[in-house]
């Protein structure tokens, strides 16, 4: 009789028992039935121009400029607070926006729940 085994990490299982690789910008743990968007990536809303959707309906896209996402999952990208900016695919606020000066303060980073890359 055939033996069942977990799908490896970075894959998901289809209803017919096949392990397929997670799409770009997503990942999974061993034995997971679905993939989750990585930090800096968010779940694409249905009905967009790009129809590249997996069997589980997950397409991850990079967070747009001036937004960030510090954790994995399908939560939306968070807008940067006033005076701050971030590049596409950011996991944290990166610098002061044009017209603003100063150093990004650690207490501010902690207050808004993001990790420091520095």
C-alpha cells in the first residue's frame, strides 16, 4: 500500500495529493496544505489584471512603495507614517521621506511593531 508523507517546506498540497512549489513571494512549512505570503509581500486582491492564481487562490505581490509588511501571512501592507518612506517589497520603514530630516528612531519602530534592519 502507498505511504503518505508530508509535502516538503516551500510547497503546498493539492486536493489530489500532489505537492507543488509555492508561488513567488510565498513560502510554507513542511506538511502545510497552503502557502503564506512572505514579509514584504501581500496577497493580491482577486479580479486584478494578473490572473496567475494558484489552485489555492494565492498570489503574492510585493508591497508597493511607501508601505511595508513585517510579518508573513495575508495581512495587507501597512502605510508608512507621515514623514517616512519605504521601497517596494519593504519589511520595515527605511528612511525619512523627501522634505523630512532626521534619524528613524528605535522607539518609533517599536511603537509601530516593526523590526529594525540596522
